[in-house]
């Protein structure tokens, strides 16, 4: 029995190790090839570089206009995440505390909106915004992210707001707080673990998104980091070395954020499963 248990443990370990290698290997390959020249990458992409040369990173930083693309990405991501978190929490709180048929139907419509794939509406969306001359504008992109990200956030917040006793809000209003003060001083702080989870998930989505910004942002001054990596694609050739360096520079900031914030994701998921 002990041998069977030990063999099962070793089997699980081997399976997890194989899965780890499968997930980490492309990232390691990206780092290794970012220090190599194009000839070395095409000749032997699995080999180690002869020397760790930073020329690819210098070229990527210049061609991508990294500072401008980074600032655009930060502005779009931060404002979108803040608006989604705050407005979705307020909407979910209103739905829970005002149980009317209209609110219930509206909530069901928001949940149903998550089923519609983006590819089904992207052409009409771009056509409508193009006719209104609202394309090539980061504020239009933020507004779109708010619309696409709110249904899931409202759905998650809705379950958490139900777990907050209404007596807490009633006590605050008896003490003189308005509805707005009650929400921001009582309800929203209680929703902090959920807000952090939603914020991190949306940061990972918006920061790495390519399709929607490629449809909305056309000028080089408005481009985000994922769009800037297309500078290395020519008509018939690809500048692989700087491309690898540019991809690493693109994913590195959000990877650092995720590593520092992953405990909040686990905490939020565990609290959600308990409630």
C-alpha cells in the first residue's frame, strides 16, 4: 500500500514537472533568442547565444518608440481597470439592494452579454465608431474596454455584495452617511479582495490585448506595446532578434505585477468559494 501511494505521488510529480516544462520552455526560448542575431535564430533557435549582446534590446527600444507605447499602455490599462472596478461594483450593489424586475432583467442581460464573442461584433463596432470619427483615440478604446469588461465584473461583484449584511449600510446611514458615502466607506472596502482579483485579471487582459487596439488605434503615436511589436514584421522578412527583445520588454512589466499580486488572486478566489 505504501509503495502504491509512493508511486502515485511520483506519477503526480512527473506529470506536474512535464506541465511546468511545457509552459516555461517557450518563455525560456524567448529570452535565449532575444540575445542572438537573426542568422543564429533561424539556423539554431534551440542553441544558446555565443555572447549576451544587448543590441537587440537597444534596437527594439528605439523602433518600438518604447516610452510612448509604454505610457499609452499604462494610461489605457489603469483607467480602464479603475472604471471597470468602481462602476461594476456600484452597479452590482444597486442590483442587489434594489430587487426589482427591471434590475433583474438588466442583470441577466449583462450576464448574457458575456456569451457574445467579440469577433461577432467587431466589424459593426469599428464601422459605427468610424462613422462617428471616434477611432484612433485611446479614450474610445478605454470606453470599449469598460463595456466589454463590466459584465463579468458585475457578475462577480453581485455574489459578493449579497454576503454583506444590509444592517451595516443601515447603521452608516443612521449615523448620517449618504448612499454614496455608505458605498465608498462601508461596502467598497469590504469588496477589496474581489476588487484586487478583478483588477489583476483585467490588467492581464487589457495589457496583452492586440485585436481591439489594432482595430481602433491606427497612428503610431497612439499605439500600445503589443501593437508596437509589429514594427519588426516586414513584407517578406521578420527581424526576429529585436522582435524577441520587444516581446520580452512588453510582457515583463505585467509579469512583475502578476508575481507580486498573485497572492491577492488566490485570496480573492478562496474567499469567493467560501462565500
